[in-house]
């Protein structure tokens, strides 16, 4: 089946917010979005319910369908209890801020106890640091460098990351998504 999109609308401008079966987003940051193609495929495979639609339509010779703007999974996916240790998640835990000086540019991550001194690459030993602070601290212990992280490293929960993710809403939020997201208090002037 060939689907034709209305020529005046870019398909990329119509992602679908993906909710778990309990109507909570699968993730806040990055926000759980599917392309319009993936959303339609999931509808046809009977894996999702359409919760809300755009005013935009796709057509083929045999059918016509409004694009889903919000879908919910039919089967509940149990959220992970412990977030994956990734560079991005370290930055999110630390609110995209250098833990030594508060800068938000040129972020890297720093081993509080340097690897050269037995420090491990774990949640409990890594913090976000800007490049200048990371270079300044080098392979020294915090006491040797006279540099202590403002927030000690810790293993965050998924909820910790979701809370922090709400502080950094995406550039685009469709009106139909707002009943399922919690950025509205952050976005108000």
C-alpha cells in the first residue's frame, strides 16, 4: 500500500507522542515520540490505541486516515528501575551543568576519583564537568585540586531523570500532548 501525504504538510511536523498503557509517556527526556509512519504502522499492527489526532490526513487509493498525535500502547511496558549509565544521563542527572563551576557549555564528564587512582566509571564517581574544569582538575583528587562537585555523584532513579527532564522541555510540544506532560508549569511566563 502506498500512502500519500498532503503536500502542504511536512511529515516530520506530525510526530506521535507515545504513552504506555497507563497513559504516561514512555520517557520524558528524550520525549517518547514516533514518526507518523511508525505510529500508523503500530495502529495497523493493533499495538496501540489512538488517543488524539492531528487535523492532517494521509491517503492511499483504498483508505484515508487522520494522523495520530497521541497513541497509547495496548500492552504495558514495565519501566526500567535503574536508568542506563550513559554520558547523556549523567548530564541530565546533573542538569546539564558543570558540577565544579556551574557552566553549561563544553560539557564532558569527570571521574571524581580519577581512573589513574582507581576510580571507576560509575554513577557514584562521575559528574558533569566543563572542559576547562576537567582539564584544571586533571587526574587529581578533589582535595588535591581544591575542586569539589556541587552535587555529589549518585545513582539516580528513573524518576530523578524524569524530574530533571521536565526542566528541559523540547522545542515543540503539540497542544494534544499537554494533558500527558508536565512541562506546562515550567513553560508559563
